[in-house]
C-alpha cells in the first residue's frame, strides 16, 4: 500500500460543549454511535483502521468488499461503522462483530451486516487533502459517493443550526449520540480536539452496590451502579468513574463502613465468585469478556444502602451506553426508589431518509 496518507491515522477528535453553537461558518452532522474507522484503499488493497490502531478489516469482510465497489482506486476516507436495525443503531450487536473465530465472523457478516457512514476525505489519488478546508474535502467526498452501493452512506450535513437542533432531539431514539459541529475552513488535524460535540446528558439516582479499585491501587476507580426492575431485581446498569486522585482516596474512606458484612444477602453475591465471573461473558460486574483484554475486573461489594445521583448520556439494552459521572450522593433517597421508571425513554426516530430500504 502506497498512499499520500498512510496508516496509522489518528482521527481528528472533538471536545464537548453543553449547547449547540450557532456561530457563522459551522457545519453540523449527526454524531454516530459506532466504531470510528479510517478506510485506506490502494487498488485491491483495503484496510479498515480503528481510532486505537486496532485493525478492523478481518471483522467486517462484507464492508471491505462493498467499499471496494464504492470508492475510487486510491483514497483515504474517515467514517463510522454501524449496525442498523428497525429500532435504530445497535451498538451491542456491533460489539459482537469483534469475534476471534473466523467462522463466527463470517456468520455474523451475513446475519448482522454492518454499514459504513463516510464523513471526511483525507486523500484522493496522489493528493493529500488533510490541509484543505473541510468544505473542499466534503465537496469531493460527495462527488465520490453519488452512486454508492447499499450500506455505504454519506453522512447528512447542514449549515442551519435549527435543523441541527432538530436532529439532536429527533434522532436520539434511533441511537445517535448527538450532533457534531466543525468549521468550514478546518483542515484535518490528526488527534486534535478541534471539532465540537453536543451530547445528550441526563441524571438518574442509582444504588451503589460495589466498587473497583483504581488501576494504581490508590483509591476507588469506579462505582458499580444498580437499578431495580419491575420484579424487584437489582440490575447492574454501569459504572461512575473519572475521579481525581484525591477524590479516589476520599471515596475509599467514605465507602469503608458499607464493606462490613457486605456479601450477606447482597443481590450480587454469586457474582463475587471467581467461577461465576469467568463464565459471565461480561454481563456481571466482575465478568470477563473479550472487551476487557484480560484486565482484573474484581470488585469490592458494598451493602446496597447508598444512593448516588449519576449523570449519563443514554441507555441501551438496560445499561448506560457510556460510563456515568458521579454528581453527588443522595442521603434523602432510599435504594428501593432507584428504578428504571426514572429513566427517559426516547421514541425511535425514522432513519429511512438516511438508510432507506436497508432497514
């Protein structure tokens, strides 16, 4: 492979902003919830690179073939791999595509085929386009994908902030993360947070039923959170993390009283067993899965008496899609009040305008 922009490429990144910016000269796009992917094509050679340098080509053989049909002989395209269902984008199903067994990969490529959504062009032929303004890169990308085959798409774009605000609200139920904003004159700057992202954020009161130590062993790394379902079961819904070093040590002291006799009648008692963890496939707080990379996910149970208000983005398959952030502890709330009923349910938006018959 010999391209003007060679792998690995560190994708251009975004920083969060609390509300939609409305300055002149901004372009807006939906924020996709999938795997960021840089596509490199040089003739018959094609490589799908992830943002963390993990090669994705072997996991999505059906996309590699479609991209060969859709793209010119020599180019580098930035985009997102997604799985589309009748309910919207399905990140859980997408994650299952990263399977070590080739037979399983090929089976899933037929049963749950992925789609690729392009949103930037880094190189075309012998030209490096990374120094060109975004408007020029977008114009050339549009010309490339005018007649793209099914499951290869060009992301929608608008310069109207009112339209972007509508996308932010209407597309959420379909699994979108929010909205991206980028300056028309922006060059492609690898690994730089020069775009803006506006993401959905809400809060929920959760039961704190355990914690994991930080990787350096100095204090609490994450709180294990639970919500009660209609049958009275406390389900593990995710974690709250991203504490400062000082706060990690403080939390260790604050939670110490709840460690006493914590496993007595603990709803997750069986999950503390090493054998159960090994077979949990990531569905338990200490479960091992292919996403953990062999990391130590052992956890310290706490008596489920403490309630935490947690900021989260959205829920998928009964769990927080991304890690939550602790807002405060709620001494005024009882654990039994922490149910799924408090979570916002967003109706799925139609995606026919983007994916058409593919759904």
